[in-house]
C-alpha cells in the first residue's frame, strides 16, 4: 500500500459517529479487506480502527455488566442499517442483535482469517460507508434556518 492510499489519523484518538474521519477509515478498511481477500499483504491499520470503533460504541454482549454505557441511537441505527444492507449473517432487527453482530464483526477483524470473511467484511464496510454518508446527508437536509434572529 502506498502512502497516497493511507489515511493518517492521530494515535489514541477515538472515532465517533460524528467524526469526519469515520467514512475515510471505513473506506480504507474496505480497501484493506479487498486486498487481503486477493492474498496481498496488509497491515490492517484502518480495519483495527474500525474494530476499535465498534467495540467502544457497544458494550460486550457476553459480559454481564451492571454499569453499561448508554447507546448512541444514531450509531445503533447506522450500524444496524449497514448490517441489513450487507446482509451480515442475516441482518439485525433488534438493538441487541446490532450489538451482538457489531462485536462479531470486531472479532472477525481481529481474527483476520480467510478470504470469505474478508469479502464479508469488505461488503459490510461498503454498506457502512454508504449508510454514514446517507445519514449525514439526511442530517444536513433536515437542518433549517431559524426564523429567530438576534
């Protein structure tokens, strides 16, 4: 991978749904998964950031935690839509399914296993990137000029 296709992000900075870098990281992860599916050597830097985003956005469903963090409705909606658009293992119809499948994806990113998994991850990344863009465009379209002025 050459430096022209690598996205530089500050180390230690966490991604959020509102982060302007999120679509870039997701697109770069899709490229990494595509390259890996073709048998090319990949460092998975963007993929790791995507996995970190998913893990920090959702509580681990396998751990009984009394101090669960609040879920961001926008993140659940966008990730859920991407799961359904990519048909990730049957999609998701409930919040708990979105959380479980987000953690499955993060686990698959870490395992870096086989061609079929890389292709599924690439498909998810494409759907996720498209959903992020659609979400942001809808937010811009819903913004209106306030009739109240100072």
